[in-house]
């Protein structure tokens, strides 16, 4: 009898110890259920006794959002009704006006960048704008997710945003919501046949490619464009990541891997996530042509990873201004019972040098610092964006026999984009230094202080013609191992 009693007491003691010491067991679950019971009780009291009729579903969603409001602006709840549009946004297609937003520490809703060709872009929304009202309703004090819901809506419906430009001017801009199909890889300008003209300098041949954001096919599109300019005799490449709000980490990793043969690409670490290190692989690596990456304060997330990793791996020279500092990883976590999904920040990005990209509160060091700093003020950025918009527009077909010269033939206008001008000037020097001793050394005409242009191959007399370097060989098409992580972090959802 005593033995039976002793065994019963010992078993009970062991159960109690396990319950209070093992994570996720009875003690923790009881605490979680106690919290849920309080929520349910509050909901019942409000539903039964509040002076007006309430929407229970709105109450529940507000409770979830209240919890997430204690985290960063990128951690959001996606209810079932919004999952389809949210997933389309990650894949580069969504309904809205096409702006990337961020919520600053003081609660201000700021435009990181309008998406090229979107209704917001065409209406005149600019990077750095602050949203004050949506359809006449002030949004001060509201969460980023709530503001996005107000901006989004049915296709072909209109929305009016009250914005404060960086100049201090307050404007009302009305735009029509559309299905946004995002072209993510662009050249410098459209020629008369509406094909991309990729070259900003012809002797030597300097190509220009711009990534607007990182979606599911950006890596393939960029690789295709690079192969095309290599076939056309490219000697150096300028990769423009300015005003790029980021997107999918797997595509950033894929693109970096195309440029380097070994070494760390990026690593991620979090509170409950083991360190994950992405490394470069040899198959499919592009030839080692000179590479310059352009960034500015609106380059964020995946754009910062590409610029920072190529810089740390000594593969590219970075020119421009310090980047935005959005270096957190979000995972989409499906919730039980088809109750939507949770986009939750789970880790931070770290560059190969160990540098943290993310800008934390009160931080003095963040993002990617260019090796050559070329500042641009707000007016210069606006002029550059206007010129870019004009260069990228489709032109009307020309009649037979009409001139087929590119629309961006050389002009004598002042420099509109000093960062690109610096990149072209620097690239010409890099190409000349790289040329083999066997190549006759001949003078290159100095760049005038004019905006780099995308003229057709220029005709020069024999005395000033600069010999091109040997053609760059394209790598053989090989099967590349997948190195991309499965997470698809992004900045805040785009309305």
C-alpha cells in the first residue's frame, strides 16, 4: 500500500514538474487559453451590452491588429478575403495605384517609391511624399495596413490622395485603381521602334539596366537582358537600383549568384531562426565584365542586399547615396482553419561583411554606403524622374522611310542625372584600364558635362575611333542549382 501511494505521489510530482518547466506544455497552454478566454469574454460583453450594434468580425480583426501594432510596420495580418490580392502583389501583379509605402517611427506614412508606369507614378506621386489624407479623410495615427486598405479598391474606381511633397507643397492627386503588371527590368530608353536601347555610351560600349523591384521572374528577365547586351558587344554594365523598394529575397540571391563564383551572398538571423547562409555557386556565372551599381536613399530591402553583397564581394563599385535601411525578413505563415495568413518579421539580413542592413530606432549606421557618394537634391531627383518617364514612353510608329534614330540621340542639355553621369565617366575609365596591353592605346574623347545619352552607334573618323575590347564570351547554358531561400520578404504591401 505504501509503495502504491509513493508511486502515485512521485508520478503526480513528475507531471507537475513537466507541466511547469517544458515549453509548450500544460502550463504554457493553460496561460494561452486563459488569455483567449479573456478575449472571448470581452467580445461577448461588447456584443451583448454595447450601446450600438457591432460587427463581430471587425472586432476580432481589430484585436489581432492591436497585438501586431506593438511590432514593426511590416508584420501584418492578412485576412482570407485579402489573400489573393496579397499573393498577386508578391508575384508582381495586383490591383491598386502602385505605390510602395513605409511607416516612420513617428507614425508618418511615407512613399518609398511609386512603381513605374502605375497610376500613382503617372499622377505625379513621388518618392518621399507624405500621405496626409485618403479621399479627404485624415490618416494621422492610423496603421500602415489600415491606410493601404483605404487606398486599394475595385479596378477602375478612383481614389484621391492628399500628399505633402518634399518641397512642402500640399497637393490632391486623383488616380484610377488598376491591375498593376509590373515590368521589373528596363533599359535606358525606347528607340523609334519601341525596343529598349540599352547603351549609354558607344565607345567604349557601356550598357545600362534598371531593376524596378524584385518579383518572381526578375532574375530570368535580367539574365536575358544581360545576354542580349553581351551579344551586342557590351564592355561594362551599369545596374541601376535607385528607387527600387525591394521584393523577393530569392531573386536577389539568384542575381548575385550570377555575378560571383564563390563566397557568402547574404545571411539571415532571428530570435527563433537559426542562421541561414546563402553561398555563391560556379555554374552559370556571367563573365567578369566591369560592373557599377547605382543606389540612393530609396533603394530598399532586396535592392540593398544586391548592392551590398556585390560590394562586399568586390564584384561591383557602388555609386550614389546611402540606401534606405530596410533589412528585415518576413515570412508568410498560413493560419489554421483557413483563417488567413500572418506576414511576420522573423529575421534580419546581414551582408557578407557582417553589416546589418536594417535601420533600427536611433541607429546611426544602416543600409549600404556607396564607395563613391554623389548626392542629389529633391529638385534634381524630380527632374531625373521626369526625363526617365519621357525616355521610357512608347513612341508612335514611324512612317516608312522616316528616321529610325533613337529618340535619345545626343543633346547638349545640362546634366540631369549626376549619379548616372558619374557612373558612365567611371565606367569608361575602368574599361580603359582593363584593356589588354596588346590593344593599341588611343585617346578616348572626354565626356562632356551633358546627360549620358543612348544614341545609336556613333560614327567617328579613323583618327578618333577607339578600338573595342575583345568580345566577352557568353557562358554555356548550364543547369544552375537553386540557392534561393523559400521566404519571400517584401516591404509593406503595395496598394
